[in-house]
C-alpha cells in the first residue's frame, strides 16, 4: 500500500476515534442540544470524507475495498456545502451506526 494512502487511513482512523470520544457517554438529546459537539462531529466527518476522496484519486482499486465510500464522500459534501439542510438525526445515525463499520475496516488495513 502506498505511503500516502496509509497516511490518509490514519487520518480517517483518528477522526473516527475523535467522533467516538465526542459522543461517548451522551445520548441523542444531549447531542441535539450541543452545537459544540455537533460542529466537532461534522468537522471530523468532513475530514473522513475528504481523506476517502483523496484515496480514490490515488488508488481507484483500493478505494473499492471501503464499504460505502461513495456515500461517505457524498455525506462529506452535504455537510460542507449543504450545511443548512443537515439534520441532527442523520449525523447521529452516521456516528452511531455507520462509523463503526468504517473504523473497523480502516483499522484492519492499517494493521496489515
């Protein structure tokens, strides 16, 4: 695996760990009330999506190994450009349901 891809995977791993830390021990209602936590989680999702987009440019074969990478990149674009249509429930669901899958895959690639 190319060195640049490893760096980008590490960035994804770090952003995912940060999101987990931001929402650890809080429930949805606390998340919904905290603009600070919402903004932090959104920023880390932007980093994840941008890193995947860069991986796609570097290695079109490798990116296919990442589940739903197109949706994740699209999610990043919505957060960055459609800030006024983002729903809190969507960000929460992405962090709770979808992020663990991505994190597991990235962890496996980093450790191989």
